[in-house]
C-alpha cells in the first residue's frame, strides 16, 4: 500500500502517481482532490498486459455538480502513470494498493 500527495495547478495535466509495470500487474487507487471551494473523490482500477492498459474510474463523489478532476491512465514503456487535470488549483491525495506481476 502506498500513499501520495501532489499539488496541481489549474488546467495542467499532472502525474499524481505511477508504478513500474514490470513489478506490478494491477492497482486500485482512491483519489481525493480538494480546492478552496470543493472536494472530490473517486476510485480507479488499473490492469495491464505489458502492452495495453485497462482502467475504470468509478464511485465519483463531488461537492461540485460537474466535478473538477479529470483522471487518465497511460502506459509508457514500463511505467503506468495516473494523470489528473483540474479546473482550479488543487491538492490530490491518494492511496494505492498494487498487485505483483
């Protein structure tokens, strides 16, 4: 289990967490983003086959009707990255549980 925290500027696609695909096959994240005007959380399940990444974001809860975090997952080489873009400056905290290859 890992915990992490990252400050993100508005409209910047920022890596908030990553893991080595050669070491871990899957991960489950809980993300919580907070701004001066709101809070949002979501969970993301991630798996990969060494070539492709598969993920699902669910359980999104936000104090903002439209939400303010956009999360993406990419596999570049041997690194899986979770990136977040926010509509206003934000601090993202999270917990990740990984499964070994």
